[in-house]
C-alpha cells in the first residue's frame, strides 16, 4: 500500500482467522440449536446455514438463495428490528427461547444496543448471541456514516464498513460485567459472542438514556478503538469450540 497516499490509515489489528460465514457454520455445528434468530438477513447467506426452526428479520430482504433447506419452519419478517420486537412474539414464532442469535443489522450503535436489549429479553441464560462488525481493524471502517466522502477518501478500502457498533461492546463491558464477552479474529470485521444472558436484567433499559449519552461521547479515534481492541484480547477462531464449552462458573 502507498502510505503517502493514505498517511492517516493505520491497521490496528489483523483478522487472520476463518471467514465469518464459515465460522458461523461452526457455531451451528457445535451448538446444534433447535431455534435460531437472525437480525439483518440481506442475501440470506448466513440464514441458509441454519438447519432448525428459524426466524429472519430484515427491513428489505435481498435474498439470492433459498433459506429453507434443512428447516421444517422458517419465518421471514420484513420489518425493522425495532418493529419486529414490538409487533411479534419471537418466542412463539420460534416455539421456544432462541438457542442461537446472530445480530447483523443496522451498523449504527444505538440500533445494535436495542437489538441486544430486546434479544436478551426473549433469551435464556444458555442462549449464545453472535454479533458481527464489532472488531473493525481500522478506524475508517468504523465510520458512522457509510457514505462519508471525507472519511472514505482516507482509506484504501472505502467500501469496507462496519459502522460504530463496536461502541456497544465497549459499553456492555462497562455496564454488564455479568456477561461473558469474547471476540474472535474472523474476517473481515470480527465476531463477538455474548453469553450468560439474564432476561430479567433491567440495567440496560433503566439506564438507556445514560448509555446513549455514553455512546455519543465515545471518541471515534484510532487511539480509542485501539484501546478497545486491546481490551478484548481477541481469540483465534481456532478456539471457538473451547470458548463455547466454558460455562458461567468459568467466566
């Protein structure tokens, strides 16, 4: 790369593990979920990996493949995630609380925060939540506005976009020390899993306005992102099965 052309560009970490769709397949193989919820379906590539009762939510599906093979029941709900959680009963649709959830919706922090809050409410302590895009390798990928022309001009990969959802993980670590949060080096923008959920917890709901203020006040700089990435102690994707075998007493 020509550093003279992009003098501000700096890669803070390097995800050299298993590509995230292949990595998600290993989740399914290891967890063997009976119920699966996905927020942010888009083309259906990740939803097609599920082989159990599944619900996929997206405000505008762009399916380019069948998502039904292996499933006796699949529901596609073309709504925003906020509307989905308000209008529908996910537990009734799934037939039980979800065993596995993949959050890959809007790439802006307040949306992911609400998606996690609403997901935890309908989950059990054993539910595994996988979250995409929360370990961006550099700050320009973590821009809040995907089409920010000024920021895009500073990076050699302007199409790469994770949004500022990493800030949600930063604040979950602050407000919810009871959660087990583990990051993996799955390209292109990492996978974070959250376990030991507590559907009875009101912390995020009661302190929502305070958390939103915190989100808005987190400096979107390379230094702040780098400190966050270092605090995550990101694991190799080779360690997935071992990490999923941990229980709450191991945390």
